[in-house]
């Protein structure tokens, strides 16, 4: 067999994915200046300075916010595509290598695992100060007044969302259209995290960024919930109970997507998420999601991390299998 078959579509997609996953597992998310997501953030900030002014009307802010989404969602995936195309023209191995590097930067599974383990350790040590600091690194809410139960809840809610955003979402779009589509997904996440707020400054300008992210996450969030429920047995949960919680509570979250992975994890662990969160000192009541069968315990974070890793591995194998089946079908014709 010609070895180059593993470096051409569709088998090269499997090679790219496996190497990117291994790099993420070994190295994690490197904070370097040429990080594509950091560069994307700089582009968003550059455009924001030119498109958002305090004296603009609400309608103009919203219109300029639409142009921001349009520009960033075209420029960044197009640049990644052209870069990969250019190196493929030079050499097939270089093209695949660049694809690996870009996809690797789109994943953040190792980062999530590392942060979560630090939280588990600090809570096990009963160090409330350090626990608040560590949880504050992965959530946007204020953690300064949270007790251990509040910190565990915040960690699990973040873990549920990151399972979808950090790996299943990027890999879903990678399955649809390769590295550039994964980049498009990350573009939506980055726009939403930077300007997709409902505060006074961004409620109009960030409106389309938030909606764009909602559209991109519609299927990944539901796929994540499905996988979490399916694998609930791995941490002592019941599949039927978890699905029942998703069916009952997923629509109660103010986000059209976040309620799915959160309700799934709540159902798997037998916990109830939601309640009062503080943002910049102001309280915001979040709807309750799930049914309280037990109190929050540090072991719940361990179980949540375990099923999150299993879910990521499960979907990675699914993507690999899909490309194998595509290769078989293409060669059967």
C-alpha cells in the first residue's frame, strides 16, 4: 500500500486528529504569542475599537456588531484555509503538519483537566482561599464569597460547558469540514467570550456575536448531553434518569444550549445546579437545573471530570470511525 494514502483525504483527517489530540494531552494549551486564538482575539479587539463608540446609537452598535461577526468569521477561517492550502502545495507532509498544529490550538481538553485537578486538590486540602482562586480561573462569576459547595457547583457547571466547547464542539465541526471549520467554531466561541455580554457596553454590539455562538453550539451541546447520558453508567449514574433530567430541565437555562450539557451532568450525578451567582458584585438568579438527591461533594468533581474525559474520548473515536467509513465507501465505488 502506498504510504501517502495516510496523508490524503479522508485518512489524513484521522492522522491529523490523533496527533493533535496527543499534542494536547502532552503539552496542553501553550500560551504563546503566535497562538491562533490569541491572534483572533487581537483582531476582534482591533475591530471593536473601530466599530464601537460610546456615542453610537443602539441600532448602529447592533449593525456594527453584525459587521464584526461577518468580518471575523470570514477572515480567520479563510486565513487558516489559505495557510493549509499553501503548505499542501509545497509538500503534502507540510500541509498535514500545519493542519495538526492549527487543530491542536483549537482543542483545550488538557487545560480543562489540569485546572479541574488543581480545584480538586485545593478543596481536598480544605484551602478555601486557593480554591476560590482556582475556580475563578475557569468561571466568570465572582468566587470571593463562595463556600466549598458553591465552588463545587461552579466547577461542575463550567466542566459541563467546557466538555461541549473545548473538544466535542471543535471536533464536530472538524468532522463537517476539516480544520478550517473547527476554526470557524472557535471564532464563534471567541467572539461570544469577548463581546457577547448582556451588559450596558455590549448588549447591542455583542448581540450577533452571542447569536452566532448559539447557532454554532446548537448541535454540539445536544450531542454532548446525549453522550454524557449514554455514559452515565461509568460514574454510577442511570441513563434513563439522566435523560429524564435533560428532557425536563434543559430548556430552563437562559442559554438555548448550555442547559443541555449542564442538565445532563446534573442528571448523571444526581445534583441540582443553578441558584444565585454574583457577577461584578451584582446578584443574578439562575434557574435550578436538576433534582437534588445529595449534597455537593468533592468526589462529584472527580466523577464529572471522569465522565467528561470519557465523553471526549468517545466522540473522538466516533469521528475517527466516521472517516474510516467514508474511506471505505469512497473506495468501494
